[in-house]
């Protein structure tokens, strides 16, 4: 069984400030971990993924995340927020499941960026 | 490669009507997935296909829901006798079935049942 908990349904930052979105996971097997972003009325876009290689993963749009096994965490960060980063962010965990890696998603965190 | 496409983007229907959605995956991807997303929630898995075979169905997929992928390319999701609780965004994703099997999502179909 696998699950994801995203701490904070809303995170508000000022433009130029650090972005930190929290994700904790539970998995009975070594996990694959993902962050997706969703803009209003659109599908999900992959930001980055962890697949058991480097623990610090760099993604698109300046985002990165660090896999910490001891803390079962995969928090998403960006040094400087931009207005265009305002969106819904989803953390997801997957592992082998009948031959496919079907992710389980968290409930999402809405990032609000103030000018 | 034009990505995953879905049609229609929006559908408004009356309770009790049948609706059908279409998903066209990335051309070289042999796996296709359907998810449902309600307001304030993450996507919830409904079902997935490898080529034309439907390999897994979630308990969320009631008897009123049926999905097909007849030629292993596009897929359809039909909901019969729609209920107001079916109102949601229906997302399709595809993957290559190789390596980390990362899924790529389409823009979704938003269903509103009146």
C-alpha cells in the first residue's frame, strides 16, 4: 500500500521568496516519487521525478526536490517564486503494481504568489 | 509528438443521460490510464490498458462506467445513466511501459451533470 500526505492545502508566498511545498509518503516498496503541476482547467504536467538515482532531483521551471528516506519526505522547493508559479501542485508515489507503476496522488497544495 | 489529447474538453449533461469521452494517447505509448479528479482532490485512478487489454479497474469504476481501447490506440470512457456525483474532471494519461513508466496527462474533460 502507498499513500501521500501533502501538508498545507494552501501556501502563500511573495514574489521572489522561497517556495517550499511539503510531501510525506508511505510505501511498502522502494518508491518512485513525482511532483506534478496543474494550472486551472488543465491536465497535470510533470515537474520532476525521483527514481532511486540521485536524491536531489532538479526539474523544470527552477524547481527541485530532495528525497529523504529517513524522513519519508520529498519536499518541493524553488529559490525564488514567480507570479507564473501560481498553480496546484500534486505529489505522487508509485511502485511496482501488476507490471505498471500507477501513482497515488496527494490532495494537492495550492500555491499563491503575491506581487 | 502532440501529447495526450482528450475530447470534448467540457460536457454538460442532464442526470440520467449517457456520455462518452475520448482519449488519444502519445502515439508510441502502449499504456493508457483514466483518472477522475473532483474539486480539491488529487486524481483518483479508475482503470488502465496495456494495448487493447484492460488490466486493472478501480472499485471506483461502478457498473455504469465502461472503458474500451479497441485497437490499442485511442480509448473511450462511457458513463451510463449519469448522476450528479459523476460531475468531475476526467483525466487520461499514457506511458511507454518502459523504464520508470512515467505518465503524461491530457488536458482533461470536465463533466457537469445537472
